[in-house]
C-alpha cells in the first residue's frame, strides 16, 4: 500500500542520517580517539559497508524464515545501539567496534526492500517502491552531511552519533504500526498461479531466472562501481578546474547529480520503466559521457554541464535497475534476493574506493573518473546480454 511504502522509505531516510552524514567527518573524530593524523579514516570509512554487505544474505534468509517486519525492526534497533556505542567510545578500538556493529546489525536498506518485496502486490508497484527508496537514500546523502556540518560548531561530530541515534529508534517505533507481510513471497504468489507462470516466462526471457539472478547482481555491482568511483577525489577535480573557487562549490557540485535524481526519478518513473533495459543502457552511456567530461572540464560551467549529464545518467540507470530488480523479485523470497543485492551493491562501493585510490596515485584526479567511464561503457555493452522484457504495465 502507498502508506506502507512511504512509511518504510521515510524511516529509511531518517535512519540513514548518521550512517551517511558522519563518515565524511572521520578525520575530525579520530584525533580525539588517539589517531592524531586520521590515518585510519579511509579504512574505517568502509568498515560498516563491508560488514553490512557480508551480513545481508544471512539477515535476508532469516527474514524469509521468521518474518520481514521483525528483521526490519532489528535493523533499526541495531543501528540505534551502534550509534550510541560510537558516540560514547573513548578509544579507537571501541569506536571501530561500533562501526563493525553498525554494519553487522544495520543493513536497513536490505531489510526495508525485503519487507517491501513481501508486502507490495505487483512488480510495477515494487519498481516504484524501489525507486522511492533510492530517492530516500539520495535525499539523505545530500542533506545529512550538511546537517552534521551545521551542528559541528555546537556539538562535536562524534557526540552527534548520540543525538542521531534517536532517529533509527524513532523509525523502529513508527514501524511497529505496520502490518506483517507474508513470510515468503511464495505465499502471495501461490494465490495467483497465472501471474507466477507469467513471471517465470518473463524471467526466462530476461536472463533473470534461477534461484539467484546473477545478471542483476552483476549489473548492481557495476553500476554502483561506475557511479561511486568518482566521489573520493571530486574536490581535487574542482580545484583543478576552478582554482580559488568558494569552499562550498565542491559540495554543491557533488550534490547536483543527486538533486537531478530527486527531481526527476518519480515523475519519470512510469515512462522509464516501460523499457527498463533501455533506460539502464542509456543511463550508463550518459554516466560514461559525464565522467569523461570530468577529466577534461576546464571551467565551473564545464563542471556544471558534466555533473548534470552524470545526474541524468544516474536517474535513468537507477530507475531502470529498480525495475529489473522488481521483475526479479517476483516468485523469489524477497529477503534473500535483496540481501544478495545489498552484498553486490556494497561490494561495488568498496571496489570503487580501492580503484579510486590506485588510479589517483597513478594518474591524478582524472584517473578515477576515466576508470568509472570505462566501467560504465563496458557494463552498457555487457548488459545487452540481459535482453529486455516486455513493458511494465502503467498504473
């Protein structure tokens, strides 16, 4: 139901605030914990991501077995406990342990999408639900670092973990009012044998059949990799193109593609998901073009144009990918499916960080964006092996 969808997406948004807003400030947090130069910031930045990825499939299987609502509440309460520990930590090992717990006990995206996969009645509605979850994620990605920075003069970033722990706790309380969906997708599919047979035919045509839709996992990994690899050294690219530019320019340029997605994703959703494969391939092409433009941008205007192109690709790609994931979720246990999607998504993010570091050391700030452009173009070509399905119904 739309009310349930909005509630889950809203709770995911508020729960993501500390998870997305505070890591950029690790270099300010760590000196007070004994790491004076912040040399562990890079490693600790990816610790929650790694452990969230590793735990995703397990939590997903447990959700399919014991119920999606209890496991969704578990994720929100797990984040609350981890944030409290991080805010109270008085040593580097204890703070690192809190970040490990954040990854192990969190996983709110996989838990939320698993719940929606069991509760949302059809694939068109599920595609909209997944797109709305991405809207919530991008909104939090834009707003959270700004909010943390605004609070920093009055409250140190580490102590903000304690304040922001209230958000997942409040989300858990809100989610208790939601109904419990069937414990497995088969319960719902069993009541509609014609729909189940149709889904099997569509899956056979798209290459998403089998217990695990490996094609979807690889698309998720590659798309995340190609879009995230440019993040770590964007500030250096801005400084090269516009020496002496205001400090806030890099932040505005970072946010621009995500704002494009926030403005366009839902209004364009039904049109784009009629041909999800085409939308994804077009998005990858625009991402590749935009990233190559980053390497050659010489003015602020150039950067605005290439970031807008990147944002258009991000929008087309994410909506198309959400539609393919919704298609793959029909007839499969949603917890397990989205747990594996989470693993490959997080693996793409971790791999992008490693590649960005290596290519930046070898070729400077242009290295990561060129690597991302090559990956996006290769994925666009490779994804043609996953043939498009018939259009999603417009409802």
